[in-house]
């Protein structure tokens, strides 16, 4: 199992400057690159300060100038906000400017608050139909001349300029939780981005079963990869959970505001909705948060990560963007690099040695 990190610029108060948000992201990105993380993922969001990323390609090109090895991914582009020609060209240029390190992740979109401002108020659930139309169109534009006559977009013969550096194109990832999206993505040669959100560990296997069923149903395509993301905080002492849980709860209430479009957003800062208004109140039980999310000492985190490994997850992604104090974000990466990643690297080496021995 490999490791990735999800990072964006974030501000939860106007007292935090943009230069601070930028410097924090850059510092963490360099740490992840030097520490051997496989991929850095960054989101697309609009009009909200807690995730500052109106065009993730710009962010990734900037980070590429300050990193050496780490893959750079969009997690995720929001399909209804793009046109196929623009998406094909911008992603291909990003691939060149990152020296072929782009991972192309796309989704239907999430926050209804954004859809009301970016997509004419359409229900965000309808975004999946846009995604299913735009991904095949972008792949054809990357390949050469192509004219499109679809439900959402129509254009005469055109092509992506430039073409991607990676051939035939950058790896494609699709965010999925329902079986239909798993099946469609894998049938179209895409890997899967998923998350058990704040659900108990049993949800990891539920999502894994959906992935493996879709893989089994499509033997005609090469096996894709499977990434899962959780909010993550690793700390030195067992009582460190209190800070992580508090910030997760506060962030969750802002998240509910944007998802349900039920709160106030002032100058781009979403206010936390009252606990009475949240969905899934069990997700706000401190004991459940501590148990379910990737919160713990290194030994506790390893125990939780073994569940992901056993479920066949190829890449575990640390979700660090939930207003966690910067020093704790750094400490989480330090502990992962020093104590957790070597544990799983040793397991991979041991498995490889056993495979070679069996082959002989």
C-alpha cells in the first residue's frame, strides 16, 4: 500500500493571510515530496476560503516547480464546471508543465452551495451525467481530431492543444461511492478515488467490495488502482486526539453548511451550522470520531491502516485539510514518514521476497 496526501490552501478566518495559506501548503508539499509520498492531491472549489483552489491545475504547476518526484493529482475536478475542449487543453498543458506528473481525478461535484453559484442551481447529484459525458470526450480530444454531439456539449471537429506528455494520456481517476459509478469508471479504464467519510471501519470493506466486483465484471480492462482517503491526524501522545476531534467536529459543521446549503457564508467563510441541523449525528460523537477517523499515535494509526491494506486499497490518502493546526499537520507528516511508511514498506518488501521465492 502506497501513501498520498490531500492538501489545499485553506483559510478559516480573515486573520489568516493568503501568503500564510500559500506558505503552509508549499511547506507540506515539500515535506511530502522529500518523505516519499506517492501523490499529492488537490481539490477544485469556488467561492469558499476553506478550500482555495478555483483551478487546481494552477496549484499543481506551482507545486511542480518546488518538488521533484511526487505525482500531482486533481482530487477532484468538478465535471459540470468545465467544457471538454477547455478541460482537455488545460490538463494536457498541466501535464507538460509538471513534467508528466499529472494524475487526472474527476467527480460529479459535492457542495450544493457551489452548484447554486457555478451550475445554475442544478442539484449536485445530477453532476454524474456531466462526468459520464465529459470524460470520454476529453480522452478523444487528447487522442486527435474529434467532433462532439452530446446532451450537454456540442462542438465541431477540434483537438486538444497541446496533447498530453504522458501517452496515451495521464492516469484517470473517478471519485465513486455508489456501485454504478464504480462500474462505469472501471469500464472506462479509470481508477477509483473513494472515502468511507466518517463511517465505521466496516464501510472500508463495503467500498472495497464494490471496487472488486466492478473489476471482476470488466476483465477486458487492465486492473485499475483503488485509493481511499480519510481525515488524518497522528500525534505523539495518546491524549492528542482531543485537538484532532475538536477540529474535525467544527469542520464537519461547516461542511454540512455547504453540502446542504443550510447556513450562512460571509465573505467566503462558511459558518458552522448548529449541531441540531447536522445529518448523521453519530458522526459528531467524539468517541466515534476518534475511533473511525485516522486519528491516533503511530501504533494506533498502523492498526487502522492494516484494515485498509486488508481491503485491497492501493493508496491511502491522508486528508489534512480540515483546519488542523499547521504544527499538527507537519507532525502528522513527520510521524508518517518516520514511523508508519517504513512499516508498510517493509511489509511490501517481505511480500516481494516471498513471491520471488515461490516463483523459484
